[in-house]
């Protein structure tokens, strides 16, 4: 069943993790799991201090080359009547200093690990143009 925009937004914002899909200048897809905070119609995710193979992250290069992104949150359950997914489509950019500070505060409020070690890297801001979603059963369980 198709989810209303409001229900898609509600499920997305309640989900603890999502996947960020970017596309390179050479049209190669790249998908990474992210934690995030939503402020109205903007999704924020930051480059944190977890070990990475490089600081020149592919997602940042892809956004510079092609700002169109998709962020997907979903729920899997062995009882398929509980399945759902929500997709946010929009354009990504690197947040400026003041916006990044606000985003990091929102991220720290949502994720305890960020209270002790705020993300030191850039903040990606995604201006959502479209929320869409699907659920197997309108009575399906909510995020969690």
C-alpha cells in the first residue's frame, strides 16, 4: 500500500538509520548507511570520526558532481505484513557553519554517541523534494 506523504515522513523521521544513495559524475551509484536528523524538510547527516579508509569520501565527491540523492529507510520483518520502506528524494549540499552547528546539535540529541564525540567532518544537508513510501499492510508496525 502506498503511504501518504505525512505517514512516510513520520516513519522516516522515527527510523534510527537510513541509506544514502549518491551517483558519481561517471554515473556510478554509491550507497552508505547513515544516521540522520530531520528538520522540517531537510535531512542532515555528518561525517563522523568512525574509522574510514580515507577522508576524501566518495559521497562528498559524488554530491559535488551530482547533488541529486535518495535516502531510504525501511523495516524488514520475517512477518512480511510488517514490511515498509520510505524514500526521500532531493538535492544534497554541504551545510555552512551555522547550519552545520545546528545540525550537529540535532544529531547529538538523537544519538548519544555524538554527545560525547561530535562529528568533526562536514555536514550533508539534503533538501527533500519528495517523500514516498510503501507498506505491506496499513496496520503494519511502526519503526522500531
